[in-house]
C-alpha cells in the first residue's frame, strides 16, 4: 500500500509517502510554520511526490490530520486531501492529531500512559489520555488546565504536544513527575502516514475535529434585512 499523508493542523506543513511493501517512508518534507499553509502545501506535496517517483494514480489512499488544531490549517489540509482523493479516485482517511502525536510513544512502549495536550489558549487544552496498550482512558476533549492536570497526574505519564510543557510546569508537587515532556509543535508526519495505512476505510470523507466552536461568530445584529 502507498499512502500520501498530509498534516497542516498545527505549526507545520508536512507531507510524506509511505510504501508498506517496501516497509519504509520513501519521501517526506516538513516545514515549520504558524501560518501560510495554504500557499505552501500544494508545492510541498508536489516536491514529495517527485521525490517518491510516483504519480497520484499510484497511491492507494490519502491520509490527513483532522484536528484538533488551527481552524484555518485544518481546512487547508482536509481540502487538499479530499481534492487529491477525488481526482485520483482513491479514498481519503481522516486521523486525529491527538492520535498522531501519541502513536510513536505507544509504539515505543505501550505500558506507560501517554497524555497528549495541545494548547487551546485561555488556560484550556485539547486533551486525550492513552493507557496500557494504547487504550483511550480520556476521550478527545477541550478541558480547562486544572481538569487536564487532574486526569493526567497518575503513573508518571509521558506528555506530548504543544501544551506538554504547560502541563509539566503546573504538575502537582505530590505526584510522580512525568517520565517524558515533549513539546514538539506538530506530530511526526511519518507516523501520520503509518496510521493512515493501518486505519480502516469507513467510506466517509475526512471532516474537521474542532472540539470547540470558532472564536469568530456571525454578527447577526449587524446583518442587513432581506428585501
């Protein structure tokens, strides 16, 4: 299976191609960026496909992170994945950003808990907690920092995500310290590709996993009456 993976959910614009028959990532590129994903993504995908030496018709599926993350970034990545999938006649697979963060840690050691936390600002985080065997202990949610600490502070967990440092700095003094604090700004695109190969094809198109409403709301009071 050949999988094109795309991630623009957070502070990177990334793409990779995995060939499961060869058992390796055959091309990848990741550019750190806070904004500008819309302009950078398509040229980046073109470069990655050129490096992989295959055409889009040779892909078996397209995988994309669906959030939580930047509202704009998510729309950019998902639109690109759905467009490529439609043009190539291949399925598009949506993957949680939280699961993509956790995957390499679970693969390395599935006996220790993993807490994935993404900074949602205003003392809130997007959170998911994984237990032994990668089992979900706390489902994806938007949580106040105090609640995230309460459900995370057990068993010397590994913390990963843009809010890992925030949680570690507020860690309760009476609890065992985290065994790992990894504040990387985006998930590893290679693992997005691996998850994309392993995921079941449900037949549904990827949709954003926002976990909260947009900050910008329509100003109904200022709208003009229809004539």
